[in-house]
C-alpha cells in the first residue's frame, strides 16, 4: 500500500452498482419505500422531512410567487414609461410609473427577506429531525454494524453530509422555486408581447440543455465520490488521533502523514474535477445569454425601424430575455450545490436503511428476577457463512458458579459471550437462563440482568460519580459511594481533586488503566446483576493494583453466575468450571485440578505459562 502513496492519483471511472431490492423504512415517523442511489427517491424522502412545516412552506411559496411577479412587473413598467415619454414627452404620467417602480422593488426586497428568514427556520428544523433520526437509528443498529465501520466515517455522515443538506435547503431550494416561477412567468409575458422575439429567444435553449446534460452527467458521480472520500478521511483522522501513542511508539509518523496526504489528495482530485467541470455552467450560460441578447437587439431593432414594435417593447423584451436566461443560469449555478447535498442525503439515508437489531417477538417476556442457571445446548455460530466460529457447544452453569473460558486467540471465547448477551444471534442450538430460552426474552430485559467488566473499560466524559451511576441511573450518592468502596475505588477517588465530582475527559484520559478498571467494577456492583461477564479484567494491570481489582471482583462475583474470559490461567484456579476452547470447539471441561490430571490441552497451556513466568 505504501508504494501506492508515491504514485499519482487517478480518479477511477464510476461503476454502476446494482440497486438493492426496495424494502420499507421509517423516515421521520412515516413509512416509505427504500430506494438507495435513486434521485427521485432521495428527493421524496427529503420532502417527508420538509412536510412537517407545510404551513410555513406555503407562506414561503407565496412570498416566492409575489417576488417573482414583482420582478416581472418592474421591466414592464420601465418599458411602458419609455413608450409614454417617447409618444407624449409633455405628459408627466411616466413619472408616476417611476414612482410605482420604486414601490415595486421595495416590496420585492421585503418578500425576498421574508422568504429567506422563513426558509432558514424550515431548513434548520429539517436537518435537526434528520440528525435525531440518524442518531436514534445508530443506537438501534446491531453491534456487528459498528465492527465494520470507522467511527470517523459515521461521524462524517452525522456532520458533513447533513451540513451539505442544510446549506442547500437554506438557499438553493428558494432559488430553484423562484427561478422556475420567474421562467414560467417570463415565457408567458414574452409570448404575449411578441411571439417572434420569443421564438428567437428559445433558440439558445437546446444549447443550454445539451451543455447542462453533458456537464451534470460528469459532475454527479464526482460529487458523490468527493463525499465518500471525505468520510474516509474523517475516519482515518479519527483513527490516527486515537492511536497517537502507538504511532509515536513505533515511529510511524511519516507513514501516517504520507497516507493522510494520499487520502487528502483523493479529496482534492475529486473536488477539483467536480468544481472545475461544474464551473463551466455559468460560463456557458453567460455566453448563451449574450448570444440571446445580440439576437433580440438586432432583430428587435429591425422590427422597430419598420414600426412593427415599439422601443419600449424592445427594452422590455431585452430585460425579459435576461430574466429568461437568468433563472436558467441560477438553476445551473445551484445544480452543483444540489448534487453535493443529494449525495450527502443519500449517505444519510444509506445508514437509515441499515437493518436495525432484530425486534423482540410479540410474545417476548420480561423477567423480574434471574437465578443465573445458564445452559448451552448444541450451540453453533458463524460470523461469515460457511466458516463456523463456534461448533456444537454444550455445557451447564449452576446459579452462582464461576465459569472460566480459556483457549488461544480466536478460539471463540468472546463469541460465546456475545451469544449469551444476544449481541449476535446463534445459528443452531439453544441457550437458556433459568430454563427459559433467551430468544423469548426481551433483549433489553435480558441485558439488564447482566453486567460487563471488559479488558478495556470505557468511561464517558463526565464526573466519576456519573460514570459509576451509569450502572444504575437512579442510584443515590450513597449507593454510588458504597459501590466504590466495595470495588476498592473509594480511596483513590478521595485523593483526587474534586473527588467523585472530578470531571473525566473522553475515554477516561488522565487516570490509569487500573483506576479505570476499578471504576468499571464499581459500576457493575451498582448494577447488581445476576450474571457477570469479565473479559480478562486484570490482564494489563500491575501486581499491586491487580490485588485490589481481584478483591473487588471477588466481592462482585459472590452469589452471581460469572463468566470469566481468562488468558492468565493462575487467576482462575478457583473456578467451578473451566471450559477449554480451541478452533470453536469445546475440547475439555472441568475444574483446575481435574484438567491438570487429564494431561490434555489445558495442562499444556498451563505448563507453557508457568515456564514462561519462571523464565521471566
């Protein structure tokens, strides 16, 4: 890959993609048909959001209609005043026309101001609803979805893509409506004044259409590629900022900079060609506008000499001819902005079209209390079709037992826990809790009886008190402090400036890994679960801190069914059962002493670790 960074970037030709079959989805509370990569479908879905403010939209359209009518009335009054002055120089009525002209343009300015103010409010509420729907949908998506996506790329859809939609709704929508109304009105008045000059004006329309079609056919894919490249860059930046310690530890700064330049160059290239090609639109329109003006001025002058039309009509027609091409020019200028917004909206709707976590069955039950008896019966599971991760796993865990899961990396230990918590759905077999199939239990209720203490404990930005209270949101301050004492976290919290009210930065930056683990244990204690899941909670902790954590874990596990994923085998000697996994299969099962007597795979693992510790 690094070799490619030195090569010049060549923009790939867009390839046609097969449209997925349409299925229903919910947009702002309404059911619509999914049509990914579809212009009309995207616009229809945007309209669903806009339709929440139909009343104000009608007012905006009324203001657009009035401003367009006033824009047409102005040139007509100018031409009438000119003819009046030429025919009757002594008649002062033309002065009244000029006075009325000032009133007309004043009212036009007022209508433009009102429509802009109202449309800004509609646009902001629309993107507000889109962001709410998008974030709510993200929280309904299953865990596997986030394992396949970069966080920065998802953030780009919530921010950059929706901002593109916002910018277009703020300005381009009004411009499009105004241009269409002005265009229609101008054609009607021009036909009424002179069908011949109107026909001559229309001579430039085919050239405009062909030019627009040629340009937009090329810029549409480029704007979509630009948005994709921007999302990729955001994901890369988020990843490198999160991994700064690793980057610096391995002295990979220059490689990261090179890759950033490569990705940045992709945005530059796609953005350059999108803007450069779309930049031909105003140049084309200005050239055709000047051509139209020359035709009307020349032919109109000949007609005026022959007395067919008046000078005032020529003046009106010249201005209307400009008004005829100006809306087309405005539409052309707004087209690239609209293409960018549509590309952003498609990326937002692409996430909204992702399948949410499977809904609970209609007859799913809620458990008020759980004893913690867990049975796996012939469970099989595969992340990818045709390649099993777990195969025919069967075991029983009695209430209050400690079950240890050991085995090499990739053996399926974490996958087994993922199935128990229903983050993933098993393919074959059954899992029961207290004799009840977990697929018949509401997911939220099932997980409320569990607590997790992971190897990399995640802490939110906020106070220590709030992070512990995350296990039970309605817990009192006394309950939070009691949980911290049981987890052996109270002493280090009290030593900190601010104590329980100390504000932690993102991901708990500023405190040690061991302190994070103690807070995670306190959070689990506060949740008071019936089933506890520990994913090697002491693997990266110093010996002194490990003693405190182990003490806190023993208190936490007391009376609870616990599943412990262990890499250091000396920490699970007291486990009631040890499940030895390898290549997705359950090889051995028993206590520490029983497995050592068997002289099997577990014994070889234990000997290897013991020798490694002695050698170190």
